[in-house]
C-alpha cells in the first residue's frame, strides 16, 4: 500500500500544483475585495484586509440584489430553453433522415465561426421592431438557439442512444415525443447537465447583448451593474472585485454539484460511434 502511494506521489503533486494555480485567482479576488481600493496598488495581498464590510455596503447600495435577480431570471430561462431546443434538435439530426439534413447541419456548425458582434446591428433592429428593447426578453431568447448546443447534442445522441431503443418504443406504440421524453432524455442526462452548465455560464457572463439592448438601470444584469460601482471622484476597484466574487457564487456552486456529470458528458460527447 505504501509503495503504491509513493509511486502516485508525483501525480498527486502535479494535481496539487494545477489545483492551486486554478484556485489562486479566485482566492486573490476574494482577498482583494477586503481592502480599500487604493491599497491594492501597494503590492500583492495574500491575507484578508479590514475593509470587507465597507466594500460590501458599497456593493449592496447599488441595487445589487435586483441585478442579481435579473441575471438569475435571464440565465435560468435562457438555459432551460437552450437545453430543450438543443436536445430536441440534436435528436432530430442524430436519429432522423430528412432532405437537406447534411447541408443544414453544416450550416449550423458553420455559424460557430461567425463572431457574435457581426450580427449585433441586425439583432438590435429586430428587437426594436418587436418592442423588446429595455426588457429582459432579448437576453432570454437570444441564446436559446445555440449552434454549439445542437452540435454537442447531435454528437452525444449519435454515440450514446442505440437505435434499438427507439425502435422498441415505436413497436410499443409510443409516438416520437414520448420516445424522446421517456426513453432518450434519461439516457442523455449527463449531456443535458453538461450543456446546461455551459449555457448557464455563457448567459450569466454575457455582456455585449445587455449592453446594446438595455439602457434602463432596473433591467441591468450583473456584468453591466459592475460599472455602476463608483463615486463621483473615484472608481472603487476593490468593491467591483468584491462584486465579481459574489457573482461567481452560483457558477461555482453549480459546477461543484454537477462536476461529475460535466466530466462524463465531456468525455462521452467528444467521440462518436
């Protein structure tokens, strides 16, 4: 037993080093949020300061909970819709044969190479025509049609869902939606959790779309609200950093809970056949 432990010691050391390197930025972000803003320029801070409550008061004074609520509403609705559409579309591409399937799938994958900024003008014009400017609706619906989600679910379903299960469901008299919800979804649970975490992360951190569609402060999300944390004569960087640290709590919590399924989904979705 001790020999095996000694042999694995280099591996544990490498894992420990990479873990520390990955967690150090989060630790530094929390520590920097406990200092007076001007003190951050005097050197690297490794121990907590005594300005945490003042910075926290500065953050909460800027309607932080309202912005937090907006981000949660947008991210949850956007992600749930994106997961459902991605799973349903991926299932259709993976298990159905229809005219134009390959060109359509190729077009969807090709959109991944197009920067989001190229479509901003048309997107804003469309949202204005719908009367959705200065509402949360553009943020909710903009990410539901995820090209990456469709590609990911197509690959995963192709490799993980046997055709025999679908055929057995049809023999038992199930229609396509019953087969999808009762037979396919339980099999691809890891992929659903993986794509949920990724879409939630992208939606939570989205900055460009809220910036061009929202000008009323009460509809701001967390990324936009951070710019409000300042006074007339100075920019309170420490309070902004603390706001960033608080905004990472849902992301860290979700990734801790779903890390097992995330790793399994990434491994299974990376291969086909």
